[in-house]
């Protein structure tokens, strides 16, 4: 059955997420937004224009009023100077001595000069600001202008000490002008000027208020003619969007890439049936799918996913449903084939079909899958529980390869494993994972060559636990990627502390997994940590399991090890003899030391066949220019045997057991007492 028959978009009338998204009236919305933006811009422009006009009118009114106020103040000063002329004229009339008359004439001249200058300035201002008032100055024979000129002439005449003739007549005329005529005329002119200024100020302000009222009217018209229709249009648009969004939500039940149902659709479809009816689930997981994307690109990865979807659709029977439940995970639910044998046969059929090469434009690749199987046979088991069981069986299938049927015992083991993983994560948060250090020495001289850091769990209830109790969950990427950094960090701190206490520790070895070495940031992080604490790369040995070196020369692990070696780190090949590493990889890796697995060292003095294997490995190390270290040396006889065979270094209980960092100084002190300088010592 093809994927088009399995809850895929079978016709143009059906709505998929893409079709529903296309149904949203985007063009209408764009037009509405354009109209709204135009209305808002127009409204803002009108408001800004009116506000600017009001501010301008107010500014002009204030400026005009201030100018007229300045003219009024200047005219008032002129009136005061006229009154001052009258005072000084009376003083001149009553002066009795020539000296007094001379002084009064001087003051009279100064006042007259100021009077004339100020009057001319007033005339210039009136010509600019109030030309209608200037006409009032000449509208009679004895106009204000003529009186001012007469007063200025009389002042100049009286101020001249050589002019004594007709002084009384000039004084009488000046007094008449300065005491009555000039002040009255100036007061009338000031009153007219003040009235005109206030009238002009009020006129301009009323114009500004009229503009404000006009702005309000325009805004009301805009609201009525533009914003209200737009509001109704936006309300309709919002309802359309809400309806389209609901349509998208309802239709968002399919995977866009493969056309299969997604997890939501799968669960909804299965829950609509009888909860006690037989049901079989196959959880199909692609192995190392990320490598396909990395090697051939995302287009190739998408092609592989579509190929798997087509395969599941082909093997599905009528009434079955295939779904994509994760980036590289699929589920096939069947109600007709629920017997364990039938489900196993169906799994084999799927794996056999997917074993064929996937060919695309410019690439050829293969798909490897593992399958977890779960079934409901007459018991009321929820769909969610069945999906979880199939997923758990798939996790087990990753370890065993092929297809694995879920059982209650498996569920119990997986539950216990999940609990162990959770406990270990909490232990990492509480900093309970710490390194224990086992010494490594030269076989003949007994000289200390370093320590190996071994992970231990200081359990608050069960005491110190070796990796035997948590290694099965430590391989979880969430946990493994945290254990190694914690061990490295605390090991480097311990090495610095020992050296600060005066101990000459050559270096520390840490175990690193192949998964970590293949991570792009691992080398950078490790070298940064060394530089941060002030240690050289040569102070650290990277121990890699031989079983990890089984890939080709293009494996990222090899380039990572080569980079660490070039930086100065020492490379140890751990458990040598138990893996399948090629000699070519040994040469490419620039390994510094081979660590012979303890299975070749145990009872070596009693087993000739084991002795031959150990000799071969030691000779291989010597031929390649490497050092050989025997692991697991537990007795003096084993120590002596590997030394006689030419092994360079040893490690094991015969030398020292793994110990916490705080016990290392005590062990070093005891070791120094047991070992004479330059000589080997007996087993501990």
C-alpha cells in the first residue's frame, strides 16, 4: 500500500498544512496593512502639520507681542526723558550762580541728546512694526513729531552756554512742551500701541486655536472615513486568520517531507479504536542516519527518509497506519498482524527491503535499521504505553542489532537502567564522580612514570563504586559526555596539587571514548583546559581502546588523535590485543605506548601460550618504537615474568591499587621507603 493511501493528502480537496497556509488571505492582509499605514501616515502628517502651525502661530504671536512691548517700553522711556527735561529746565530757571547754570546746562544737553536719539529709534521701530501709527504723528499742525523736534531744538539752544538771549522765552516753551504737551501725546501714543499689540496677539492666537479645531475636525473625519472601515476590515481579517489557523491546526497531522502521519495523528487514529483490540507496533529507527547527512548532504538524507516511508507504505496492509515520529524514527501500526511471529516476519521483511542501496542524484548509500516490536493481545494497554514499549525494545535492538520483541522482563530492566541513569546524572550534579589514581612504574627500575585516572562513584549509601556498577548507563551520550570532562578537570587539579606539594609526578592518563573523540569540540576543549590550569599537553596521556580503531583512514577519530599527538599529548592504546586495530592505523596514530590487556598477563608465568602472545606484542611495540605497559600485574611472579620478557612498564595491584587523590602523597611516601634509589622493589 503506497504512502498516498496512508493518511496522506489524497486529493486536491483535502487540506494539508501547506495548503491551509496557502489558504490564508495574505494578499488581502497586505492591502489592509498598506491602507492602515497610509491612514496612520496621513493622520500623523495632519497632526504634525497642525501642531507645527499652532506652535508657529503661538511663536509669532509671542514674538510680535514682545516687539510691541519693547516699543511701548521705549516710548515710556521717552516720556520719562521729557519729564526729565522739564525738571532740568526749572533747575536752569532757578539757578543763581554761573557755575550752577553751567552744570544744569550740561545735564540738560545730555538729557536732550538721549531724548532725541531715543525718539529717532522709536520712529524707526514704528515704521517697521506699526506704520499705521506713524501717520498719527503728523495729522495736525502741532503734531507729536513737530513737538518733539521743537523740544529737541529748545534743549540744544538752552544747553549752549553762549546763548543767553531769550532764555526765559525758551524755558517757558520747553516747560510747556515737557510738562503738558509731550507727556500727554506720548501717553496717548503708548495707549494706542499697547492696544494694537494686544489686538494682534489675540488675532494670531485665535488663528492658532482655529487651526487646532480644524485638526480635531480632520481627525474626526479620518476616524469616520478611514479608521472605522479599516477597523471593520481588520476584524474580518482577524476572524479569517483565526479560522485559517484553526484549519492549519486541524490539518497539521501529517509529515510534510514523507506524507506519513505524525505522532499526533498516529495516537489520535489508534485511540479511536477499541482499547482492548489486538494491536502491533513496529518502531523503526535508522542507525547512524546523521552520517548520511554529513557524507552526502541534506538532500540525500531527505531522499533516504522518503525511501523508508515508501517502504513502510508498501508493506502496510489495509487498515494499517505508518507514521514518522522523529527525525529518523518511524512507526508502523497494524491490527491484522499482531502475533509475535507475524510481527517478527514483518520486521524481517522491512529490514530485507531496506537493505537495498538507496540511489539518488550523485550519491549511493545504504540504510541500516533496527526495529523494536510491541503488541497488545487482548489486554487494555494504552497506545502511549505501547509506543513507549516499542521504543524501549528499539533501544535494546540498537545494542543487539536486528529486531527485538518487547517483554515485561525487558521493561523492568530498562526501567532499572533509566533509574540508574537518572541516579548517575544526579551524582554528576553533586560531584560524586571522582577519579581514583593507579600508579604506573618502569618494570626494571621501579621509577614512577605516571598515574591512570579511573572513574569511581562515591555513592552516599553504597560507598565507592567501580565502573562495573554503572558502565552500562555511562555509555549514554547524555552521561558519557559529562563523565570524562569531570574526570579530566579533577585529575588536572590533583596533578597541580601534588606538584605544589613537591612530588615529581610525570603525568596522568585519562580514558577517552571514541564518541568523544569524534566530537568536533573535544580537542579544543581539552587543550583549552590544559592551558587554563597552566599544564603542558605532555602532562596528559589519552588512553583509547583498541576496539575503537576499526574504521577507515577517514575516521574523524584518527584525525582527532593525530591532532592531540601533534599538540604534545601522549597516546596510549588501551586493552591492546582484544580489538581489531590494523597496523596501518597504529602507524598513522603515532601511538606512544601499547597497554597489554590483563587477560594476556594473568598467570603468564604458568601459561606458555600466553607468554608467547605477550612476547609477540612486546616485540611489536619494540619494532614500532613504542613502549609496552602490562596491565593487571597482581603478583610478584607476573611482575618478574613480564620484566624478563622486556616489557617496559607495569600497572596493577602488585604496584598499587586505585586510590583517591588525597591518598596519593601517602602512597608515594611509602613507595619511596620500599624502593631503594635506582632499584626495583618487591610487589606490594
